[in-house]
C-alpha cells in the first residue's frame, strides 16, 4: 500500500510540472502578462506623444499664432514697432534678439528749423 501511495504522489508531481514550469505554464503566463502590460503602457505613452505632435503640426499648418510663438520663444524675435522688455533674475545673462532692429527715425525739425531738402 505504501508503494502505491508513493507512485501516485510521484505521478501527481509529474502532472503538476507542466502546469507550473512547462511551456504555457503559470509562471510563463504571468511573465508574458507583465510584458504585455509594459508594452501597453509604452504604447499609450507613444500615442499621447503622437497626439501632441499631431496637434502641433496642425497648429503650424493652420495658423500663424504658433509660428509667431515659436519665433518669439525659440528665436527671440519681436514684431516691427514692438518694444521688447526682458526681466532678468540675479546672475542671469540677457538673451540677444535675432530680429534686426528698425532703422532710427529721421531727425525731426525743431522750432524755427526747416526740414532738410533732398533732390
């Protein structure tokens, strides 16, 4: 009777081996489930990034507002007849504007003076 019990216990262990450690076993399924969840999280992040980039491309194609904003922030450009004021923090260096400054206005004639005549 003792031998039959040992044989049955051994057969039970042999049957359990593929369930836990074999191909398609519980441990493999758990590992694959973790991989799928990580891949899904990565895909969701990429989808969000793509949506942001798509929105940015649409803004650049449709309106000039985003082009102007990029020119201001990234290139330091300003519009014609616009006054640029830069507030600096302590130990911060000023940013140089990429916009060509407008020419100086012509000299105004004072009282009693006549404007210069050019021919």
